[in-house]
C-alpha cells in the first residue's frame, strides 16, 4: 500500500468533522451553516473511503456515493428554504427563529 | 520514490483540505465561504484518488463541486447583499461551546482510534487494479446494495419535488 | 326468649336507621313516633324474655346467644353474642321501659325544635347503644356499647350546637369518658395477654380460680374501675356531669340520670369476679363512692340551677351504688339503680315540665309558688323528692337503706366508715332536695311565674304548643305526651321499692343473687336499725331545709365555705391548670416550632422547589436553534465516551 495508512485518513476526517461541527454551532448565517454541514458530510465520506481501502471492499465507496446523493438532495431543500426566507422578507439570521422559545 | 511522491501529494492535499475547511467557517462573506468549500472538495477529491477511489473522486468533482456548489453560488448571487449576516454572536457560552464540542469530537475519534484500533490499521489488504472502478461500484449497487440505490433515487425525487414546492410563488406573498 | 332479646336490641337500632335514612321525607312527628315506638317494641321484647327467664330454674338462667363470629384470628376469637341473664334483663327493662317513657315525653318537650328528627334518631341510637352495652356477651361488645353510648351522649349534649356552652360541655364529657375508655382498653389488653380471650366465662373463671396473678387482677380491675368512674361521673372524673345539663332535659333524664351513668355500676356487678380477685380495688371503688356521696351532696346545697341540683344528686346517689358494689352488695346496688332510675327520671321530667312552662328558665331564684299553679307537677315532684330522700314506703327508702345496712354488715373499719358516710349522705340528701322543693314550689309566686300562669299558651315563645294544652284545666301544665310518662314514673317511684321488703319478701335480691352472689348480707335487725336512723336523719335534713326557707336564708351561710362550694371545690380550675393549660401551651409550641416551620414550611419548600426547578428547566428552551444544535453535538460527544467505556 502506498502512501499513509488508514490512520491518517481517519485523522483528517476527524479534524474536518470537528471543524464542521464548530461551524454549524458558531455561525449565524444559514448559508454558512449549510456549508459547514457539507464539510461534516465530506468528512464522513473521507473516513468511509479510507476504510474501504483498508479492507479492500468497495462497499465503503458505494456508501460514499449514496451519502453524496443525499447531501445533494439536502442542499437542494435547504437552499429552497433560504430563498423562502428572503421571499418573506425575513432576516437571514438563525437567531431570529425563536418560535420554540418557552 | 513513488511512495515519497504519494506522501508529498497526500500531505499537501490534507493541508489544503483542512485550511480550506477553516476558511469556510471563518469568512464573513458567504461567497468567499462557498469558494473555500469548492477548494475543500477539490482537495478531498485528490485524497480520494490517492485512496484508489477513482469513481468517487470523479463523482465528487462532477456532482458535488460541479453541481451542488454551483447551485450554492447561484443562490448567493441571487441573494446578493441580503445574504450578509453577523459573523457570530449570541450567548457567550454558545460561542465557547462550539469550539469545545468540536474539539471534543475530534479528540474522541483520535482516542478511539488509538486505544481500540491500535495497530490494526497499519497494514491493509492488497488492492486489485479495478478496485475503485465504475464497474465495481456499479456491480455492487445493482446486486448487494440495490435497496440503497433505489431509496437514494427516491430521495432525490422527493428533494426535487420539495425544491419546486419551496420555490413556487404563492399568490398571497409576492404582492408587496 | 332469645328472639325477644334480639328484638329488644335491634328494634331501637332499626328505628334510628329508619329515621336517619328517611331524612326529611318523613314528618317530625313521624320521626318521634318511630323513635318512641321502636323503644317500646324493645320493651315488649325485653318483657317477653323476662317472663320466660323468670319461669326458669335459678341455675339455668344464663343464656348466651351467638349470631356470628365477628373477629377471628388465631389465638383470639370474638363473637357477636348477647347474654340474657337476670342482671342484663333488669337493665334491659329499665333502659327500654324508662327510656320509652322519656322518649315519649320528648315528643311533647321537643315539639317545634329545629332538627327534631335528628334528636329522635339520636335517642333511639342511644337506647340501642346502651342495650348493646348491657347485653354484650363478651367484654369487647361491652366496650363497643360503652364507646357508642359515649358518642350518643356527646351528640345529645351538644344537640343545641349553636350554643358554645353546649359544644364545650359535649367535648368535656367525651374527653373525660375517653380517659375511662382508655383505662378499660388497657385492662382488656392485659386480659387478652393473660387469658387469650374476652369471653365472660373464660375471664371470670380465670379470675375466680386464681389463675390470674394478683397484680394482673389488680391492674385489670383498676382499668375497669377507671372506666366506671369516668362513665358514672364519680370523683375525680366527675366534672363533666353538671356541664352536661346543657343538653335538653329529656336527655339529662335518660342519659345522665337513669341509664348511661349507671353503666359503671353495671360494669362492676358484671365483672364482680375480677373485682373479687382484687379486693383492694373493690374497696377502693366503695371509698370513691363514699367520697362522691359527700362531695356531691354538699355542692348541691349551693346550686341555683334546678337541673344542676338534680345532677349533683345523681352523682351522689351513684356514689351509693358504687359503695354497695364495692363491698359486694350487688343485689342492693342493682336495686338502688332501678329505684334511682324511677325517681331521678321523675324529678328530671317534672323539672322539664316546669322549665317548659316557664319558657326555658332554670334558675330557682326566679321561681316560687308553683304549688298552686302546677298542682300535678307539684305532686309528682314531691313524690320524687320524698323517694330520693328515702322516706318510707317510697322506693328510695328500701334501696338506700339496704345499702347502708350492708355496710353495717360488712363491719370493720371500712364498713363502719361507710355506714357513717351513708347516714351523713341521707341527711344531706334530705337537705338539698327539700331546699330545692321549697324554693321552687313554696312561697309567693314570683313575677316570672305570674307572667306564665295566665295559661300555658299566652306569650309563650319556647317552641310550639301542643293543641291539647289549651283545653281543660288539668292539661294547662303541658301536653299529654309529657304528663302521662310523669304520671307513670310517679307510680313507679312510689311502689317500685316494694320488691324488696327485708324479712318478708325479697324476690329482686334473689333474682340478682343468682348471677352475682353478694359478699355481705345484712340481717333483718341490722336492716331495720339502719332504716330507723337513716329516716330520722333524712327527716332532720328536710326539717333543716324547711326552717332555712321559712327564715328566708340559705342553708350554707356566705363565707369561705360557700365560695368553695360554689366553685365546685375548684376541681374545674384544678384540671384546667394541670391539664388544659399545659396542653394548650405544648400544642402552641408544637405549632410554632414544628408544624409551621417544618411541616408547612417543607410543603411550601417542596412547592417552591418544584416551581424553581421548572423555571430552571424551562430555561433550556431558549428557542435558539444553535443552542439545540450544541446540545445535540454535546450529547453525541458524551455518548461516544459512554459507548467506548462500555465496550
């Protein structure tokens, strides 16, 4: 096997996952939140591919393709929501959505 | 020599990955964040290639970076100035908590790897030439993972319908 | 005969239940008739049983009839059973007979009162409870009846529940009776521990054949005596009886003269086997009786309320009964119980007619000269007073002198002291009874009397009148329903003592002796000797009262003695200081130091704590999307650690 072994792949995936989580919780713009979510999904893709290479089965990559498809669908709906925000003249700020307050 | 090259490219791609990731969450302007994410996706594609996942890498570039991110850029362009929001804010504990939780998850994965996996991840199997080829992936999708394949297609259909519905103009709202 | 006895027990209960369940659907007079009828039906049942038992052989007269097993645990069994024997039959006849007359009298007396139906239900209930007491076939049923009569007494004393004095008197009676109930219960626990049963046969056999140790017998007898003292208002638990006069007059007649207060005497006669195994306690009861005779007698000399004089007289006469039971003269104790029921009920009911006629007035200083205004009542009262004083040939003479002569036959220091006490008591009885008689009936009619003597109906505000009271001179004193029972009781008080004529004819004593063998029997000579002295002393007392009345002064001159007597020897003040005040202080301290801070405070704290916790938990619902995301991510982080550690 050439290059770094699986541990390195998973480490990079973990770092990306952490960065993505921080972004989701930290940022107030829904667009950036969506982007951070994408980072998290990609991190899991990387881990999947790394393990697939380790065990020499292609199932990991198949799973990664599915994840990619689902991520695309989710982005589609998420962006639709954001556009709906602007249609209703609402601010693009996640902190203004406080209906659940109680 | 081959190994050395692989290592160099791998390190460079990994660094690019991480730095663009940090950049995504740091920029105020969502446009710059989206561009940074494209860079992230590209470096990930390089990593995929180095891991013998050729088809996944291609799909990553074509679908993710090509279609999804373009969609993102379209929406950001459409929103224009309205897309600007305060960088962060809100309660102190929230901001602090974000970093702490991110770091915690990271550490946990590292620790889990170190303690549980141990040295198991060092040696891998030998890979055949057609390891990550579309033929292999297609074969699995249509035999072992047929259900996943079908469900994924339904999810995509639902998302398309949802996108259309969300984008529809209802009669009441656009009179202003 | 057994059927008759069960009928006697259950008829008043049925009457009480019927009135209670019918509520306001029946008229007031219907309730009165149901109550009176049920008690007289009980009397019929008792009479039938009596006639049958009287015809039996002396040795066969005890009948125990069991209905079912009430309480059955391994090692201890109590059945619902009634005992029909001469003693219980005597009590049954007195209770239902005199009780029936009194309930009938109440029909006229209580007419027009608010809540009449409640009164009649309570009266029937009381008769049932008293019958349960005397007919109970084991000590536990006796205790049940004991408690129920205490309850009935409380309900009836406090009948006028808007009056705070009545409510306080009811509470006082109940609490003092509860002391007696407690000592009795303790005695019973000891009996169960030592003999394993509360049946009469088992317990009395254990007592008489010596299998109870003397300390056990003493303790049990003391417990029983405590109950008897409380129920019969003897010293030191006597202070409730004068206050109990707050109840309606028929209640005073039935409960606090004729029946309930004599329950203590019945108890001692019934459990005489235990007392005979503890002779010291038995003599103690005689001494307590003797002391009460004197104390009650002197206090009666200074009372101004007509009912209270009669109440203290009751206390004193029951002292005679305790004296008799204490020296073992059970026959005479029961005999005096019977004659006392007659003449004391007569006195109370006549007093009731007077009170009713004078629109509720009970102070004898405002009465006077009623002899001409109410001749029938005057005659009845005079008969009762003479019987009480013990003038022959009326009933009280035969019974009271029998007791004093039994004391003489007892002999010894105890016997002779009791003889002296009994004779002094006779003197006092004559004095206070006839002081009352002269003040009420003789002299010039007072203003109050003149107001009310224009006829029973004019300006009368004490309830409605019976229509019959308006017609005819003979009925002007009150309605027929009140006059007839008084007439019957007058006859009984006059001739009721003739069932025991020493040396000639003593059927009553033989009747009782079969159950409770007397320890002393006076000779005929002793009987007549004491009779002569007692009658002479009673006559002397009457003469003293007459002289004092003629001179317009009181028998007890003003001064320290009179003040002490007017304060009833300061017993109430003593109990207040020793028991009531400390109890209140303790209760208040408990309230301020424990109840409010700890109990109430903790409840308040729990409420406030829950509320605070809720408010704090509600703060989780910030509404901020990002905080929810943070919580989810943090939970995942924690769960990862958990899963890693668990594996």
